[in-house]
C-alpha cells in the first residue's frame, strides 16, 4: 500500500489535535513523529528522514512559514510539506506556496482528506500516478475531478472519497468495514449511511451511462470494474 512504512512528521502545537491526527495516521499504517514548535521541527526535519511533513502555520518559537522557508532554502530539504492553518486567507496560502509548501489544508479538516492529500504528495514524490483509471472512468487526485466517457461528474467530498478508495483497490473487492474505517475512523455512523452514499454514487457514476461499473458483492463488499472485465 502507499502508506506502508511511510514516516510522517506532524508539527502541531495543540496536543489534542496532534494526538488525534497521529492516532489516525498510525491506524492507517504510517510511522509518526511529533514536534510542538518550529525549532524542534527544524531539528527533526534536518536530522531524521521523513516521507512527508504536516506543518502547522501558527507555531511557537518559529512559525510554519519560516520553517518551510528554511528547510527549502537553507537546508535544501525536498521532503513534501502539507501546511495547515486555521486562516482561510489567500495571502497565507500564497506565502506558503512561495516558500516551498506542496499543498495546503485549512482547519478544521476531515482526517480522510488529510490522508488523501498525504497520499497524493507521496505519489508525486515517488513519481507515481495521481490519476486512477478504470475503463472510461477516471479520478484525478491532484485536481479532485472525476470524468466518465469524457464527461465531468461532480461529487461531494464523501462520494469522491468512496470512489477514490474503490478505484485505488480496483479490481479488488473492498469490504464495507474497510471503507467505513477509512472514511470515519472509529466514529462510525449507523449502518445505512454508507449504503445511502453508495446509492448516490451509483446515481452519479452509473445511471447516466449504459454500463454500470460499481458492483456490490453480497457479504463481501464493493468494487469498481470496467464493463469489459469478466
């Protein structure tokens, strides 16, 4: 899997948030280390190997923008950096990108989205594709766009994440429990929630087209397969 043995440095000064993010990433198979301020972040990032850095902007001692700048310009560190901030302001995003951040996520955020963005950064860093394709269905992790037969399909965040999971594992069958855990962690909804989302996903992906690609295998789970597969 993409996250097997990948190491992530979480730079976040709020202990509860850092712990929540760390627990979630570890449950996904990542190795996690922590820094609660910018100075420690610099020390760890320049002396240890990490596959990606999740870097908060507002930090004590040294803010995230300066940490990113120093890593890129002074340490020549090319580790992918995902910046976090509570401020949804264009200037903040531009500053982050100008000093070398690879992606940007505004608080509050959904943990599955954080994982999806980390996976995209790891693919990019390892030269792997960010485009999933099954038959005439494509899902682009970089642009967050879905197309089928050349037609763009608008999906909600949850539907996009379900489709991403299914296409990532295609043509394997994905158990219901796996999808639920990846979407919601331990805070699982009632048993009809995923079924309702899959119904809406089929309406968007399958109903307008001649051949369905989303399959339900009773007692096993779900999968995406092209129409010409046996």
